[in-house]
């Protein structure tokens, strides 16, 4: 009870300290419906900035408050205790895709599917692999998302971010060694605002559609469809495949509460029957422990855990 009272007063003090925002502000915002797993507690303070200036004003006013950025919620596990401090979501004002020549300027809030479809419409190839990756551009930058042996950084020629002190930074990713497989080495408190991706013009968009259809067929044949999942749970260790390690440990179908390892793809965890975030986290840790004990490999979470336990 005392913990609830303290959180109540902290939330109210934080709301009082917030600067006047032009975007949306809410307290105790439910997060479960904003994520693909469909689990997790509430955000103490939830903000959707009106634009980059609105976001900068927030950061400069409250530099010491914990700030969490939530994208499309596709590759995150929000814990059952919710997210303390301020949670920022870059919504509609950041959800644009603009085309000039063979380059696409993409706001952080745009989905990867929107990027791929826009590239197809303008007959720009090289971005087809993005079509089936769930999530937004900003989140994809943070984890250097990819599929079919391709990564977002392969096509990135410019990046705009907001630093931890609220300033704008323009980055040339080709001149800075900031990306590796499923990793970005820019500071965790930087917020990505926009990227420029480069493809190649073609005469006939059918070649793009054919490649996207091929990728879709491969995904549907190997990955669970129509279920609550965050996609690949663990990163592939160097030279190894996470799903093969999990398979070797005979963990397909393993269950903790409402969470289960997919029978179709062993690296996918599913919210099958009203799972909690705790169920999903415990199942993931059970997998990591058994794979390490039996095969000597430490699996690293690809799904990002946000917030605190209940």
C-alpha cells in the first residue's frame, strides 16, 4: 500500500513539473494494447509530442527524469509494473515517408511496411526485406532491424537524432561505425527522428512485388501467424541460429502460465492464453538457462524489456 501511495504522489508531482506541451499528455496510460505481446502495466506519464521542438522542450525542461521511447510496440516486452517516469511515443507528426530520386526520407513513426510499400510505388528496389518486419522506423534504427541477411543500416545514408540534452544531431552512418548485427552504438538516451534510405530505381515495379511476395511466402511458411508475439525473441549468436539451439534443447511447446514457445518457430514466444509479462519473461529465462547449461551458449534477448516488475 505504501508503495502505491508513493507512486501516486510521484506521478502527481511529475505531472505538475511537466512543461506545457502542444502534443498529447496522459497519466497512467495503459500500455498492453500498444504492444504486440498485449501485456504490461501502465506508463506513469505518457507523451505524444507535436513535433521535434515539442520533444526538445520536454527534454530540456526535465533533463533528470527517466524517459522511455516506445515505437510500434512490436519488439518490446513491457513489464507488469509499468513504466516509471515519462514514456514518449512519436506518433502521426513523425509518420511520414517522402521520396526524392532513389532516396526515401522516413520519419521515426512511419512503419517499415509503409516504407517498403512507398518504395514499391516509386519503383525503388532494395527495401523489400522491410515489408514483413513489424515496427516503426525509430525502433528499427535502435536495433538495426533486418531480415533475409539484410539490415536497415545497409540502406541508410543519413540519420537525424535528438541527443540526451534535447539538441538535434545529423549523422552520416557511412562515416561512423555505429551499427552491427541487431545493434546501434549511439547512446541509449538519443531519440531517432528521421532516416534517409537509398535504393535503386527500376523500370518495372513487378520485380519489387515479386520479391516482396517471395519474402512473405517464406515468412508464412516458417513463422506463426495471427498470434500475439514480438517476433524473434533472441539474437542469433555468432555463426549460430537461436531457433536451432532452442530446438536442440527440446523446448518447442514449453509453457509458463499463458506464455508458450511456438511449435512453428522455436525462437518465437506467444501470448497464448492471457499471459502476463512475468510469464513471458520467465519462459524466456528458462530457455536461456537450459540452452546455456546444455550447450554452453548464452542467448541474448532481442526483444527489449521496458519498465519494472510488479
